[in-house]
C-alpha cells in the first residue's frame, strides 16, 4: 500500500459508493466526472487492488472496496461533522459516542437499549456502526470506536483491549412458518442439510461453528448456499423461500404477514454465545457510555430470557 492514501480520495470514494454512480458523485462533489474517475484510479493504485466495478445501474464496491468503504465512511462522517461545527450548525461541545456493533445485535437489542438510554442523554450524539467481529476490534484499537458490542471470538487476537460479558444468547435455525420441516416430528441435521441455506460468510465464527456441528453429525454442508451477513436480507429470503438460516433468537422477531420466520425445533448447546462490551485498556467509556452498556446488558438479558 502506497503512502498517498489521502483523506480526500477516501471522501470521494465513500461518496461514490453511497450514490452508486460516478456521475452523481461528481455532481455532488462539484468536480468533473473525469477528475473523479482519475482520483478513483489513483486510489486503486495506492491500495493495489480494484475497488469499484461497473453494474447495470452504475458502480458497486468490490469485496475489498466494501472493507475500505467502512473506513472511508468514518472519515466522511467526521468531515461532515467538523464542517457543521464550523458553520455553527452543531455545538462545539457536543458529546459524541461512537459504538461498533455486530449486525445481528443492531436489529433488536441495541435499538431497544438506545431508545431507553437516549431519554437520559438527549444531547449526546450517538453513532452506531455495524461491522463483523475482527473489523470491529481493529477499528476499536485504532481509536475509531469508543467501545464495541460483539463476541469474544477475536478478542485474544488484538492487544490492549478489555472486555466484560453482558449476556448470553443462542443461535437457532430459522425457516418460514409453512416450511415442510415443521411437519416432521423429529428434525435431524440430515434433514436440514437437504435444503438450501443462507449462511454467514466463510471464516466467521457462525460459519465455522455450523461447519463443525454439521461434520460432527456426519452430514455434508448443503450444496445450495448463499453467503450473506445482512440480517434483513436473510430474514426476507427465509420468509419467501425454502431456504434455512442461522440467526440469534432475538434477531428473528419483527416480521409481519408474509415476512415471518420461525425457529426449527433443533437445538444445540454449541449455539450459545457470549455477547460482550470491549473497550481499549487505557480509554474506558465515560458515564454516558457505561450507562449505554448497562442498558444493552439489561435489554439483552431480557431478550435472552
């Protein structure tokens, strides 16, 4: 990676990904489209890999582009906030708390906790950013998050961090309520392996856990699979097809009408997991942050119960 990875190019990149079009991004950024295209080419040269690819509707990030975009978006948000302060649109003493959370926790538990917490701290600007486990901890170590709500899976891989367990939840196999497996008296791993699955990305803890349990029961992983870490996509796909998927119990409620899903009666103790708050050793959360963690613990334990 070359040293010319400047914030301006990252700002341009985040805007392009957000709008999905070089033309729209150039217009919003008040630069020419050729100039923006050149900036993106130089950014790709700096990181040594392709970041954007064309699609029928514009441009979309590559896999590496999605990773870089999360960091670029942080820079873009900070620049927007500073600009607002300089224009007098945001008070200079506004307290900001930035929290990184797993996608599975951002659908139910964290929003419920924030709704309660915000009543006590209406003037604190809260930023919630979703990412996978190892990315959360890496960004926490860099100082981009005040703390992280995640799992213990990668905790030992990053130095200088402390954690506290908030609650335990459990993963379950979900399907639409009319799925044929609900008509079976005893559902086995052999049964669920016959259906297509929407699975977590390879390398993640949930995916590794699923592969280990399937192998332990002497069956093969399903031949038809979609890899996805987006909870809303997974829930919608499950409710509309015969696909099966692994989700935390608390991530499933909320569907109505034809978007409902239901947990299969197949439970494994290995599917239990610890949800933790992780923070930097020398930068513990202040009172507002500690109170938010307490709220998340209370809501999480309530859902887990």
